[in-house]
């Protein structure tokens, strides 16, 4: 009979088993998820060992990503890009829900090409900057 308390958090946190050893024991992070032994929102804590993308591999939706409230640095570490978020359903209207600065968005791959189609009012709403200033700040 399986012990439901044997989660990655318990095994790593309470028993001090390294994530590297847990990876050797079960290298498929999807198996951990299916067994209920780890949650997708814990991805930043295991991404250095299990190379699984939260959206592409772990099937997290935009609602999940917003619920996690990850900062831009955590998103980068998890391998999430602006393009990934758009593919998951993010729009210019929902970008504001993340609360990122223009610089933080740029670190996720948001550039001039992505900013061009954004309307003037949305540019101001998102970045508190005129569109021409936003474009001037961005590369590519």
C-alpha cells in the first residue's frame, strides 16, 4: 500500500534526501505528478534537477501560472518565455495580471516585435509609458 505522505516535499524537506537522489529513484517528473507526490507549482524548486517545462511538459495552464504568482526571475528559471505565455492564452489584456515591469517582460523575450501590435492605451496601462518610449527601450 502506497504511503500518501511520501511527497517530494516530505522526502527532501523532512528526511533530507537530496533531489538528485530522488531524481535517480524516479527520473520522470510526470510520474511524480501523476502519483500526487509533487505539485506543478513546486516546479521552481525542482527544475534544476528535472528539466521539465511547466507549460509544455507539465501542462500548466495560464490560470495555473497566474495562481502560482511566480516573479519574472522564477519564470525564467523555469524556462517560461513570453511566447510560451502567449501560446497558453495570454493576451495584452491579461499581461497586467502578472505585474511585471517592462524590463522583466523583456527578460522573458518581450521585444519590439511583440510590443508593436499593442495599442497606445494598453501600452500605457501595462507599462505607464508612451508606446514610443516602450519601443525605444526594447531590443529586436
